[in-house]
């Protein structure tokens, strides 16, 4: 789900209590129940009218999760004692109320009034007064309260302690820039469907529609918008002229370099952006199989291909346990976009910081190892496998690839000569915001003819 940028050109809409109730529910679902932000939003948004209310729910949900350690530390000082489990929904309302006062241009009186209205409940007649008192106190004492928390590392960097420590160990000279970039708003980048148009022609159509953009130097089908817009404002979106995809993600298809007539496996393919790009680059003349473990996500992949006028074989399956017809084939090109910590795309998915745990990294690394070992036999001699993650952690990236090469005699690294990213163990690492892209790791491997 694309994140709006409502602060770019004008103040966010004030609207009323309903969007705040929905946003508080989203934040509570992520924090208390471990739901992803996109899942929680998909549940709440349909009940609201399209337009301003939905935009505000997204702004409040994304923004609150982005600033969560700061907002939580302030709430603890405002309340003086832990909030009861039964009242966590009120705590979520306080968090989004503070976010409005700190980070939006909604007039403070309007933000407080609408958030207090959202707290009114027949079963808790005291709730509205509770929320009102906390937000009014922040208005009076905000400067002193902010001074009390500014030296707390998690508040300063808006990252959980365990992830901050991992970034500091992996990137001693860059970790602070990674944190700052991950806490920023992401750009909106498009991928031009070169089967239907070209980058220059589409940029002209955007200009005619009043949408300013610029080409991305390292991705030949990418245009970055100066300000995010709803996809409805993109000329020809429904006709398949363009898709929304970060420029860093677009490099996967370029590195795979599938040619017409190749047999291609896109493992872990959903939601399908890379699948579509592979087909667009090869003129759609590929025998491509898109594999994913989740049948519902695979259905959405097919819908995306239909919009673009593309076709691929699809298969529901586990890349770590090849089985079925797709596992009987042998492929010239394999894209292995493995499950990972997603620490390179936190600016698009701030909930990642609060859903991931330190122990997850070792578990993900074990899964990545199993997938690499299971998929490698499906590559023909002389074929190319692109290993990809949206992580910035070495355990999932260069260390994973180095370990695979040590135990796989017929695998060799194909160095990536590129002007983007940093060389890491024969692969290349893109860090968030550097060159305007999300964080990705890529390695290119080939199988010896023997």
C-alpha cells in the first residue's frame, strides 16, 4: 500500500473522530497483536470514505509508528504509571494525538478536539477527559518533556535497541545515516512499462498532467516523482503504462538480464513487481514461472500482470522444499528474492522496527540457507542466479553468499560492475536514501558447466 505524503504541499485535513479511531486501531493492531501495517490498514480503510479520511488514517498510522519511541517516552511521562491492558486503545489515541501536535500542520486545537472526540465512549465516561488532559499538558510542558527524553538512544534514533546495536556493528561509519534515512519519508518512484511506452514519452505525459518527475540514473526504466500522488493521477496506470516500484528493486531484473526464450524462475515472487519487470525487459517472450508460498498473494500477482498485459506461469510452493511440476524444470535464470528482515525498506514500512525481534535474524538466515541449497540444483550449467534481499544486515547478505560458495563447489560469483551501491563480498549493497533508493543487497552467481 503506497504511503501518502500529505505534508508536502498542504496541511493534512482535519476531518473528525472517525479517522483517529481507525488510526488508533491500526497502531494498536501492530503494537499489541503483531499485525503488519498494511494488513491493519486494509482492514480499517474500507469503512471510511475515499479521499481525505483515508489519507489522514494513513498519515497518522505511518507517522505514529515512525516516531513511536519518542511518542511512547512522552506518554510514559504524561501518564506517570503504566496504562492498563484494557486501556491500550486509549494509549494509541494519545500516541496519534501527540503525533499530530509534533509532526503535522493540523492546528493544535483541532487535533486535540478531534482526538478527544474519538475517545468518547459510553462505557468509559472518563476516557475523553483523560486524553484531553494528557494532550493539553503536552501543549503546556512539551519543551520540558522533550528535554527529558532527548538523550535516550532509542528516542534519538527512533530504533529499537537491538536493531540499533546491529546497525552500529555492521556499519560503524554509516549507521546514523542509515537510521536517519530509514526514518524519512520515501520517494514515490515509477517503473515504465517499456512494452507500452518509453521513459521520455511518459515523463512528458506526467508533465502534461502537472506531475513533476526526474529520471533515476541507475535504473533505466525509473522516474522519481518530486511529490507523491495517488495512482489515479498517473496517466495510463489502469492501462498498464506504469507501475510503482522503488528504483533499487528495479535493479533485480537488470542484473538477472533474462533474454527472449529463456526459462526463468522467480522464486518468492509475490507481490510481483520484479516478475513484471523481468517480462517487460525481455519483451514478454519468456517461459517464466512465478513461485510463491501464499496463494492469495499469488492471485494479486496475476492481477498485476493482467493490468500490464503480461503472462506467466504461476505455482504455489515452498522454495525451501521444491516439489511439483515447477520443481521438475531446469532454468537459465533464477531470481531468488529471499524472505529477509526488510531492514532496508523501513522508511516504507516503519512497522518492521516493531514487528521484528533480534532472534528473527538467525532464523531468517537459516531459511535463506535452506532456500539457496534447495533452489540451486534447478539452475542449468552456465545459468545465472541473482540472490536478493531488502536487508542491510551482513548475516543475510554477503555472509550468507560467502557461506553458500564455500559449501557449493559448482557455484561462482559473477562480480557486479556498477556505479551504484557498495561492494560487499562480491555483491553490492545499496543503503537507504543513498542514491535515492531503498536498501537492497544483490549478488550474481553462476553454475560451472562441469
